[in-house]
C-alpha cells in the first residue's frame, strides 16, 4: 500500500469587489505558471503554504489585530493568507498602527515596491516588513469560507483554508510574473464560462467555490452570508467509473451536490 502523504497547511483569499454597473461581484484570480508542479496553468485564488515566519509573527500580538479568541493554528492560517496574497498580488490587508483604516493605496504601492520582490525571494521576512513600516495585519478582515484537504493518494496534498475579504480600496493587484503569469478581476460567472469554453483551467475546488460565490450579488451580501456559518471540511474521495473519475464530497458542505464527475483535481 502506498504511503499517504501528509498535507501541508495552506491558505487562500478570495479578494472581492463589486462589479461596476452590475449586480455581481468580482474576485481576483491568477494563472499559475505552467512549470509549477501543482495546478500548473490553472486559474486560482492567491495563496500558499503556512511557513515558520508566520508563527514568528504570532508570537508578537502587536503585529496583528483580530486574533483574539483564535488558537495558534487558526492565527497561522490567517497570517499566511495575508502574506501569500501580498507576495502573489501585491494587495496588502494591513493597517497602520493606531488607525482603523486599511493601508491606503499610495502607501501600499510604496511598501510593495520596497519589499515584495525581496520577500518573494526569501531575502527578507514578513515580520520585518511589518515592523519596518509600522503595520498591523488585519486578521479581522478575513471571513472563513471553506476548508478543503487534497484527497488521499495524491502525490502532493494541502490542508487549505479559504477566506473571503473585501479588497482594500483602489488596490488593484498584479501577478508576480514567476509563480503566476497573468491575473484578472473576474466575476464567478465569467470565470466559470471561461472554464467551460477552455479559456481557463479551473481546479475542482476552485470551480465549486466559484459556483457558491456566484450566488451572491454583492461583496456585502457575500461576507454577511459567510459570517458565522459552520465550515464543513471537504476531503474528496475519488473513485474511477467507466473510464472516468468521480469525486464524492459531503453534501452538507454546501456545494449543491455530493458526487461530481471531474477531469483534473488541481
């Protein structure tokens, strides 16, 4: 029997904004580089693995707000989500110390220009970026949305928390050109249509969360609907049938079904 690979802890954020002139929302998404060994070429939300530096930040509560009542693991998921989103998009969910408002777009661009590249290259730590710029991570801006674990039997597995967050005003974001080759603000409807037409490659969890998100007409409605909801962990069980594959997930997870035929898991 093949050894079951332990999943790596990871986080992702669905950054939301209202679509101008329409009663629907847009979400920031990126196209993964084709040489990346997980979800290569796929359209995904920004995110990545929890790392040691995220736990170093937990040890200094002066560097984040909204962590009260959360255990260390929950805090690490949120810190990783914000860090990875900054690394992959340049969008920063943080506040200047002493302010209740998120960092403004001018300051965010200056911080990005000074630190993003070196952070991505491992030449500096996120903790140093925060301390040098007098910032507090806005953990309270993140609303838990979903929890997915890659199926057993896959060679690379992740234990991933998905969070919703309203995008900071005027922070538009951009891919890094390395891990991601393109980025776009797109409505769930448009992303799903692109998946059907072949314009986009959508992993199964991304597809299901886009369908779920597309039921909401505004950022406010999406955040209010998600707050306080019980999150049912989804670890799909894969079976092969008539040359194809089926994934079974808990019906109570809220994805309008239990058994789905799929191509790639992503």
